[in-house]
């Protein structure tokens, strides 16, 4: 009963505060409040009087004269996201502009979890300075599924979540353990959380296997970031219904490129080929370059089970040892994939270029192609290097045109970030045997530059069609200019290494950054400065609202070229076709919501990929505890500094508590940690000698100690 009284009291408190807000916070006594609420019975009036008196004590109300009350401040309810701390309290990050994050004590969280969207009652503490709050309602759970280790006893089971911000073990009745064995890693879904219970109740959805095994941990990463471990049966069934062959009447509707030289260039281990290039010399001496993209939208019917699943996933996920495709394998690796020596349906952007790579003519539409050759990047690069081999003349001419496209892009103010990509050599069980860095050569850049051309020109075509209010809603890949403060901080840091950045205007900034990227290539500070430069930039997103891309210096930019692995590209294909046949403007709000979801899923996929790299780095160093390495300080935080080992790019942490020659603290502004007594500092980018101290595979953590 006490619990019900408490709930009633909370609801009544909310109603009372709303009365004060509606009245412009005029002072009212308890009878006036009761009248405004249409409550005339003695019990309700007494309850209101108690809430008003208690509200004075806890800072919600103020009593300017005896028996008369006002709100201490008008805005007392906010919605925001929970940011959980290690001690079980939380800060609420408000949705709307509010002065500060709101502190909520553990007992006032009402079972809210990290990331949840909640409604909070805000009040000032008696101490006056800090605003505190109490969660009134959980509006939306950030997640209800967690990975963790299950402990089974004779009467019940508990799952201890891997997520450090999930501070409650999840109670699982024995009927719901799904044949899991004690100590196994599982995915558990929260199904209930009774008001009187300390712990949520869950059921095991998947048994992942023994902790520490490669397959178990990779699947745990996917589950942690909310990616499904398999396709629903309805989706697989729909994909099986699609016929293998292309109907002749479909070919009749399309421009036929099957007789024109066409090929693909992709990673050696790729199975989904999104894009192909066709090439021919025209009678006037110009070059026709076709950028042919898998016509996924032909197979993906809007609102079908396949389409809904692809939208929810948003993107394929690339972990260290596997790809989790956005589309079932039958589509991604078979029907849509532009495999050699097979007729394939495409959506194409075809350009007539002169010998300076100027676009003379352009055409967009549905096509059928027949790729004559599938090159790996390495094979194409060998032909470019030696000027010999199949399609050697064509590849070299395309490379020459790509260089000119690239040159124009940089002259126009694009920024070139070339960070080193770490790859692992894995055995048949997924165990890392070695690490190497992947180098981007001309073959990669050639494909990239023609894809950029297609993306830019498709965006321009639609972006320039409608002006002002008549602008046609479209999906753009937008990238804002960096905030002045972020750029200034980066400029000051780069100057410590002797590099000067001119930030007079966007063009000068871009020119300086490109000069910097060239100067640092191959130097030990390359990764640190590149990562820091990228961090100082805004993040690119999908949106209908802005058309431009700062990093590429394009006024219009979209993603058109990878619909097998990115849902926004499918949206772009559908919209482009819709507008090519003079369709009416679509609902921008609907597409904006889809863009927000796509941007969110893209971020989750990148985080999952990073987590898989962290896991493999930890696994690689697991047998090297005690070994000494040279590293570069790659990050500094209030609890320690990250160090990247130079020879294998594995990153771990030196914890401040393990540096014993002084008491160190973070100097955030100068990207360093400083000893309080002796003023010795460790700066981002400094070279240090470290020893591998400890590796925790499950937490994907590597700890180093400094060698004095």
C-alpha cells in the first residue's frame, strides 16, 4: 500500500506543479490549488497541503508568506538521457537547452538504466548550488538485451552483464535459461522489472558459448551493439522466392552496357561487389566512364520483410574476422553482387569526360551490365605499376583521369586524411598470429575518385533541380565545418611538433591540413595527429536538411554507390528514380527520421568494429605479458594515458595509479598529464617505453606500465 501511496503522491506533485506553471507561478494556498484541480474532498486537500509543506523542505516550493506557495523555479520537468556513473547514481543529459546536466541519486532513479530516455522532476538542493532530480517516468528504454555470464544455482539463475554501466544483475527463472550451462556467455532480454524488486527479470534469448572463444566474443560484440545474430525466417524465405534469372522484359526496359568493357576492383576477400566501371573511347576522342551500381532497389520491395529488416540494420557490419551483411547472403553475395561473367541489373551514372577529366555530358538510369573481369586491388595495382596485363591501357587511362579528379578536389579545398588501417593475420580459429597495416595505393584511390564523382553528381542533379521552397527532398551525406574551438585546440597541439596550420578561412585551413598530412606521412606522430585532426572535425551524417560536405569541399554530396551494404544508398536510388520520372516531392520529415536512424546505426557499426579490433589486439598481446615495447601516447584521460605500440599499432592504457614517481593529473587543454610535485609531463604524441602488464580479454582491455 505504501508503494501505491508513493506513486499517488508523485502524480499529485506533478499535477500541482503544472497548476503553478499554468498560473505563471502566482502564489496559491492549498485550497486554491485544490480548487484548480477540482478536488474538494478533505483527504485530497490534506494531501495537497502535505505536498506543499514537504516541497518547501526539499526545495521544490518556496513559501513567500505563511500558507502561500510558489515554485522555486518554473522549469521543473525535463526529459533527457541517463548517463550512469560507477556508483549507481546518474546524470541526466537534457534533450532541450538547460543550464547543466541533472544529478540523480541512486534511490531516485526508479530502475532507469544507462541511455534510457526519462522524464525528470528537477529541484534545487538545500545546499543551493547543484540541481538535482528524480526520475518520474521511463519514456523509452535504450536497450533491453544484454550479454553476460550466467550463474546457475539449484533454484534460479543470474546474468552479470558485460556492460559496465549495467549495474544490476538480471534474475532469470530456471524455466527461461534456454539450456544455458553455468558460466556460459548468453544474451538475456529483460522481460519485467517489478516495482518492489531490486533486480530486473529476464530470459535467455541466445546461448553464445564459452567465454573467451572467438565466435562467442564476436557474437557478443554484435549483440552488445544491438545487431541481430541471424535473419528472421520470413526474411530468408522472401529472399529465396526471388528468381535467379533476369526476365527478358526487364532487360528491354534498360540501357544495355553488356557489350562495353566492364570490370570490378575490390578487396581480395570481398564477396559483395557493389560497383563496376565501364570504359570506352568515343568517336570525338572523349572517354565514356560508366559507374554501375548494383540495383538493390529492384529486389528490395518497399515495406517487404526484406526491406524492413535492411532498414532496421541500416548497414553491414565489418568485424575483424567476419561481415554481418545488411541483406541475406542470397542477395548480397549472389543476386545483387556484380560478379564476373554474369548479366547484372544496375543503376548507373555515366559520364563523358575530356582528357582533363572535365564532365562534358552525364546520364543516369537503370542498366544491364556484364562484367568481364574481377580484379583484386593488388592485381589492379600490379598492372598499374608494371603497365602490363589485362586491361592495362584502360586501367592506366582511368588512373590518369582519377589523378586529375583528385587534383581538382584538393584545389577546391578537400582535406585528405590517410590514417593507417590495422589488419590481423588470423589462423583458422580466428586467433591473431600477426598484425600489419594496410596501405592505400592508386588502385584504391582510382575506384574511390570515380565513386566520389558519381556521389557528387547525383546529389547535384537533384539538389539543383528545385530552388528555395521548391527544393526536392533528398538524402544527403552532410559534413559540417569544424567548430572554431576544436580547430584552435588542434592547431595549438600540432604546433608542438613544429607544424603550422593557417585557419584564416575554410580554404586555407584545408590547404594547411593537407600539407600537414603529407608532411607527417610515415612519421611516428602520423596516427596521433591524424586521429586528433579527424576528432576535431564534425561527424558526417545522413540528412535531408543540408547538402554540403566540408571535408570533400563539395556543395552537394550523397551516398549512391554501396546499396548492398548501406541502406541510405537504397533510399537514394529510390528517390533518384522517382525524380527521374518526374515524381512529386516526397515527405521530407519521413525521410529525415529514416536518416537519423541510418546515422545512428552507422555509428553503432563503427563502434562494434572498433570493439572487435580491441578484442583482437588484447588477444594478440595475451601471450606477450612482460614484453617491452616502444609506443606513442595516443590519448590522455583523467584516469590514465593510452599508448599505441609502434610496431603493431595495439593500444593499451597506462593507469595514473601505476605511475608512482609523483601524483599525476590531467591537463585537458594541453593534452597531457602533469606531476604535481616535479612537474614532469607526458604529452599526447610523446614516445614512451612500456611493458605489457595485464590483458583482460572479456573487457577488451590492455594495461601497460611505464618503463622508467
